């Protein structure tokens, strides 16, 4: 295959995904702007946001890479109407890892803000952990469905799933991660686990 054609194919596959990632990043910025009140009212939330978003990217990029590798090796079929045990186990492991990382991030934020004297005292630990777990569960389920569906559908249409995974996880993780974090803030505030937002 000639180098020019390889470059054209790479751009043909990557540009739509990267364009969607750009638009998704702008939407995530709008959602984050709508969280100004919560970021000001809940000590530690601003520190927790990047940790949770990074967790989504790391955990669910690995899921996308596993699914892509399994497709390339013929270990799973690119069909949504059949349940494959390997795929179910990979999705369950990603969700479990995401929740564990979310809880750890909340604990790390609480400890860091408690130990560092120049920073404000953090919100209560149970509230931060519940907030992280609710956001982690909702965004994890959404990311799992979006990634598996898009990678399998893209593979069936002749796209390289490895090209789709990065921008897809970034876009979906940022948009839904922030959206569900806002939902989690409202829920934990409504039940009295965190201060007003």
C-alpha cells in the first residue's frame, strides 16, 4: 500500500472522531461552567473533577482497547445481538475498576485537603465518596454502552476500532462525566450529604 493512501485512510477515519471530540469538549466546558455554584459551595469538588475525568479516560480507554484487540484477533464477533462472555467480563471489570478508582479519588482529595494547611477543609468524606460513586456508576454505564456499540458498529463498517477509541472515550467521558457529576452533586446535596450547591 502506498504511503499517500495510508495517510488518506488515517485522516478519513480520524477526522470525524476528532471533530466530534472537539465539539464534545466544548459541550463539557459549558456543563462545567454551569457547575460554578457547586464548585464554590462544595470544598474539594474542584480538586475532584480532574481526578474523576482522568479516571474515566484511563479505565474506559483500556476497555475500548480490549474490545478492539478481541475484534482484531477474532475472539469476539462484531454483533450486538449475541452476548459474549469475554465482552461481558471486560465490561464488568471496567465498571468495577472505575468505581474503585472513583472512591479512591474521593478519599485522596479528602486526605490531601485535610493535610495541606493552606487549603480549605474538604467536604465530609461520606458525601465525597457517595458523590464520586454515583457519578462513576452513571458515567461508567453510559461509557460502556457507547464504547461497545460504537467500536462494534465501526468495525462492521470497516473502521479501525483503535482509531475510534481515543476520541470517543475522551468526548463521551468528558461530556457525560461532567453531566453525571452535576447530577451526583444535586442528589448528594438533596439528601444532605454535602453542603448547598
